[in-house]
C-alpha cells in the first residue's frame, strides 16, 4: 500500500460524530437470518447488505396477564449506544411493529399494528451488557411495558457460518533469522505478532476482543495531517468484533483447515476483520500476521512498537519467511499444545493477502508445497518472481481501478491449475478493508468515493469479497463444488468473472 494513505483515511473516518436519526420508512434493512429470530418477520422489502444487529425478547404489559414476543433489527450510528430499531411483536393472534431510536440509555418510539395504525407512543430506559438487554417503557395508551431479551450487534457483518470465533495472540521469535532491517544488531532476531482465529461453539460466552489496541489506535490518530480533537481516545471500542478471547475450540469436527493471512504494506490485520471472521465462522482456522517494519505498526506485549520502513527486497523476503515460519509454528502447536493438539488439518493449508500480502501469497505458492491454494486481494505482482508455471488453484480478486491489472494478466498466462479472476466494478484498492464500513457509520455525510473507496456501497463490497473468499476456500480446502464459485457471478452482477483450467 502507499505509505500513510490507508492510515490517514482510517483516521478521517472518525473525525465527525453524527447522531443517528429516528427510523424512517426509506431506510434499508435486511430480513434477519440469525437463529436469534425464531418467527417470521415481515419488514419492508428494501434490502441493505446486512443489519448492524438483531434482537429477540419477550414483553409484558404490567398488571396484565399478557406476554408476547418481539424480535427485530438494529441500525447503529456512530457507536453501538446510538441508533434506530424496528421490531415485530406478536401476542396471541395479534402482530404489529415497534419502531424508534435509542441514545445511550434512552429509548423512544411508537407501537403500531400490522396496518401501521399507531397504537401508542412510548419512551423508556435501557440497560444492557454485551449479549442481553432489558428495558422498562412507558406507553401513553398501553401503560407500562417491560421487555427483556438477547441481542447481537456489531459494525462488522453478521457471521454466516455455524460457529462463533475464538481468539489467541502469539508473540513469535524466529531464532534462526536475524532481523534484516537491523543488520547492525547481531542479537536482534526476527519477531512477529500473530492472531489465531478459530471456530468455537455458538453458545460460548466470554470476553470479546477489541477491534484494535490503544497503542495502534493512537498511532493511527497521530498519522492524521489535521488535529482530531473531536475523536474519543476509545473510539476503536465502537466496532465490536465477534471474537472471544481464549475460548475453547469447537469440539467438532476433529480438525479444521488452515488459512494464513498477510495484510498489505503499511496496513494491519485488524482492518481486515470482516473478511477473516466470516471464514472462521464457516469452519476455518485463520492465522493473521503483523510483520514488523512492513505492517503499519507492530505492537509487542512488552509495549515495544515497530513502524513500517519499506525496502522492497528485504520486505518481501521477510514477509515470505514470516509466513513459512508461522506455518512451522502451527505445525508445532498441533503436535505439542494441549489446547490445539490435533485440531489443525495441516494437509489443507491455504493463504491469502491484500496488496503486498497478495505478492507474498503468490511467491509462497511457488516456493512451499504445504500451501495448496491461494487468493489475492488486489495483490501486487512482481513479474521478476514469476518465471514458471504455477500448478495450484488460485483466485485473483481485483479492484476496478487496480494498479495490478496489467501484471495480473501477466500472471494469468502462467496459471495451469484451476484459476479465477474476479474484478469488482466500482471498487478501489483500499475497498478490500473494513474502512469503508466504518466510513458509513462514522462519516456518513461524506461519500466513500471521495476518500478513495470507490462508488460501490462498502457493505456490498465486503459481501462480494467474503462470498468469493469463502466459496474458493471451501472448494479447495473442504472439497465443496467449484460450481459454487461460478454461480456467484449470477448473484453479484457487479463482478467481471473469468476462469480457466476447470
């Protein structure tokens, strides 16, 4: 990636603190798909790419022997404490809607029947934790109503798979490699930070991971060319990923395929969370790497930090060797670690990466037989590294305004196994990150295209990308049908799709 640009754009997304307005009939929502909703909900047909949250609960009218059910969806604003909602209630044979907005602990709205006739307005107070909520509301015509239940909410897309996500972080030192970026220090061995994302059962609870740490966020803030005095120091807490720290790995199946992820130059794996979480929820273990001197910032457990210092040959070699070393580490813990013993399927290993991480993916496919397939997200392609046929399945995803399209055509001629090229109309190089999603929440008045994120809706972009990722890795690491990849072209008309050698 171009130095500083992604970091600056990320910080700019946090510069305005908008307040969400109340629900309006022209807003876009998707019908909930999570198991949290267990009766049919009939919301407006305008469909957005995903809802920010879902909720399910029971409601009681005080002093009456009446109990009903309510479920619905949440549209968040700048934070998870500000937003709008629409829910459908049911009581015996009666149904209707509850619509409104919430600001911190205050909730305001109206209750209607199925014909949208207003039955009552209401206001009240909400209390909640990360998974459950309760609210006591006062309605003008119906009296006092209490509602309790559970909810799922995140800026990130909902998980499409059967699993939730566990997280463990590792500080690794490769004592067989001296650090190439500090040759003057003979005692400095190569270090890196790895986050392991793995499937856990849906009913597991625990401490959820933060989107990024305070040091990383402060670094991003300091990269801004303008003072960001309106941004809270804890704004990174608004995102709320799904991962649960140190949760027990899912007991079934016996083991899971492995995918290693490498971010773009001057990027960090944290800003690809939406594209990693969905793979994990569908039964993959993903190891993401922050590469010192190549990633934007690498933060070690003792508080030391290393920033990006790009030197092409050293950077590329370091990232490639980091990736192989991480695979060695995964092989070791599969044999020795009590937590992961025997749970990693090392006969089914893939790799993917964005930009510079895409370049590393291609070279790793050439050099290491353990990698069975690979996928690049607008990956940089160095022609000098390509001088022979590549006989492994590969998917090349491209932005419409990609600076790698010509070199991708060059690579295409050397691919002799199943090969796919997916170009997303309206996208840009930086759209293959979470940043566009955050723009819609935190800078809603500025079109993403003005900040180099293209004309495609960010949620649509993420849905397309993660759908192709999932179909590809399911085909080549889980034996699913390749037709699932081909059929996606009918689902996403924004895609220019080609394939060969199938």
